[in-house]
C-alpha cells in the first residue's frame, strides 16, 4: 500500500467519542484519525484504500492495558528489548494497542534492569506494534500480609529515594506505582508520586478504610486488581474493597476472567463502581497465548492449566486472560453495553494516564489506534497508529 494513502474502514458501526454511527466510516491518514462520519458523507479520494465490511462489524478504540506482565513467553522482568517487542507484536491479536510494561517484586538489581530496559525501549519503539506508553511498578513497596504471588523475600517499605533512582533509570517513564500506603513511609511516597504526576495505586495492601482515606488525601487515585491482594469488605471495617466501591476519586482495575473473582462479584463491582471508574486489565503472564505447562514468574514456577495460573501452593499468579475475552466476559457478567466497554478499556485508562488528548477514543486528530470486532466480538483487525498490526485469518 502507498505510504501516502489513507485507509478507510467503510460501512461499519463506529463507536466514536461522542456518538455511535450505525452505517459509518473512519479514515486513517499518517497515523491519525482524519475523518469519521456516516457512509453517505464519505468522498472517495484517488489514493484511498477502502476496506468495506458491514454494520455488524464494530470499530472501537484500541484497549490500553495498564497492568500486564507478559505474553507469548515474554515478560517485562526479562529485561530485554526482545521481550518487550514480543509483547508489543502479540497484543494487537487481542485488541490491545497500548500498555504499561508491568514489573513485579524482585531484587533491586532485577527491578532496575527491567526499568532501564523498558525506558530505553519506549524511546526507540516503532509504530507497527502495540505501544508501550509507560511502566507500571507493581511492588516491592507492598504489604507482606497481602503478597499474593509477589515473592515475600523482596518486599520492602516504601522508599522515596529508591523510587527516585528507579524513575531516573527508567528515563521518567514510570507512570503508575502499586503500593501499600499503610506501610512505613507509604503516605510520603504517595504524596511524592502525586507531585511528580505518577499514578499512586493502592494494591497488595492491608489498609483499613480510614487508611485508604488518608492515602486518597495524600494523592492515591487508583486501585490495583480489585478483590485480589487487599483487605476485603467487612461490615465493621470496609477495608480497601469498601473504599473502592465508595470513593469516586479512585479508578479501579478488575480482572474479569471469572477466576480471580466470580462472575457475580464482577457484576457487584460493576453495579457499584460503574463504567465511569472501572478499568479492565489482564494482569497476564508470559504463559498467555502458550500451551498448558509450567512457566516462570519472578523466579517462581507457575502452573498453567487451561484458564488458570497458580503457584505450587495454589495461590493465583496473574492470569492468561486475553483482552477481547475480558470484553466478552464483562458484557456477559454485567449486561453492560459496548459503549461501557470502550470506557473501561480505552477512555478511563487514557484519562488516568493523562493520554486522553491522543488516545482512548475515536476522534479526529487522535492516534489511529483502532480495533475492528466482528459480530461475535472477535478481533478481526487491529491498527496501531494507523498501521495494520493484526488481521484475522479466514
């Protein structure tokens, strides 16, 4: 295709930022969205490359996965450009066009290596793949009581000076930090993150409701994987979960594989939190898109069987959830609309990461990060910044 031509996805349902167009089209030129309208408004140009489909096909903004460790035998903790390249090339298959490379609790040296690698990769990445839009530092500043699959031997108290070193190593690309604000120095790190425009997320935390209240006051605005790795709901102590339900200041991540939390609990969370504040994540491991077997997570063996990834003692260890399955599951569990899905997979994460001026919705002038779904909500095509990154085989 001529590099100067435009791509037109024609006669589809377009879920644009402000309306849903049943017989619509969208035009992509030079990495950007340049036209959106109804098909009768389209004026063909000589170099237009038209992809004609049918209104049963749906065009939505690409998903932004703010919490993903790995996929296809690659992990952000591998500390190699090749690993991040593998992730970036694989994720368009499931409708993800941007993501935060997510670390985990490990030795300071291992974390720093992963951060340096991700920072360098972000500076040099190409347009043909899903874009690494930053880094999610998950741990080591978490609660030993709520470690989950994070190795307890490397957990440490929140430390502003160490974070400053790591942010420098990452080239300033750490965008989100999961921490336990109730730990010593937790509130001071939360305040520092807020001051430096990094999202402070409460996760792997034993905080009480009042401690979450203090953390919000200090600048916390996010909850890491709701239900998992946190103090749960009790009628005399609402905990982190109660705060996630009730506090409008918080965006809330959820893994909707039906395993990390039952479908009924997904619906309960959705009914309480709504699509205004919820963010769908995968929290996936290197085992995603691979066969059943034993894989590595932070030096620990993880056993993968069909839908579930566990440590030897049965502890859930991330997921093998694909984003388009998260979409299907969430619609099934909650009866939400595709418009709601767009909020939870694209708009909310873009707003939380301060990217909504360029990503997170279909609007003229924004990056052409676009996913075409068929009538079964399977991914037919994914465009990353205007480049066709994935096309389903017949």
